[in-house]
C-alpha cells in the first residue's frame, strides 16, 4: 500500500516540509510515480520504529 504526502502527513503528524526533509535525508523512503511522491506503508513503519524514544524522567540524560 502506498500513501500520498497528504495521507502520510495525517498518519505520522508531520507537516509537508518536514516530510520532504525526512525523505531527502533518507530517513523516510518514498517512491515516484510520474510527478506523484508516494510513501510505502512499510517505510512509515520503519520511520516510526527508528525514531528516538522519548526519555522518561527515570532515565539519565
């Protein structure tokens, strides 16, 4: 399954500019179909899995 950029924005809660920055940096994989940029569902799962965990108050910084 492939998602458009607007659909990807809704799924992961980031703005358009940030989505394209993550794609350009190679942290979010995307495909091109003509002029459309599409993000595979697996790429979204991988992106989320690779995000840093938010430190809990009990963890040392």
